[in-house]
C-alpha cells in the first residue's frame, strides 16, 4: 500500500513501458506503519492505464475502467498515449466491454 492504495509492479518490456518509466515521477513513498519512507518512481496515470489497455486482460480492463470512471487520469494525456502506441482498437474494446461512454469513448 502506498498512500492508501494497493500497488503493483509491471515489467517495462516494450516501448510503452520504457516511456512510462522514463516519464515517471520520483517521490518519497511512506512505508505504512513504520514512520519511514523510501524513494521510488511512480508512473503517470495515463501510462499506467495505457499499460492496462495494452495488456487487455479482463482484470486490467476492469481496473483501467475504474481509474477512468473515477476521473483519476487526464483524458487528453491518455489519448496521446493511446495514439502514440497504437492502442485505439483496444481502447474502443475496453469502452464497449466496460460501458464507458461520453467523452471517454472518444479518446
């Protein structure tokens, strides 16, 4: 848990992953219950969601949809990531399967 959120690790195995790591922000991350912290790199939301779109598993689609629905990602920045990495078809599939509509579907 970091700042009350579950965290996970992803492998930067492709151009999207490498871009995500290169653009990640470095932050002090508190270690819960210890009063200590560690420095770490945190992916920008648009890259994190883009990696989930690229993975295209049911769990990743669900998580990506939740992040988008909770408005925790800049849709313009996400649109750039989707276009730059050729994820338009997978984005449309996510929108259909997870019933994301409105401006979100137009990313």
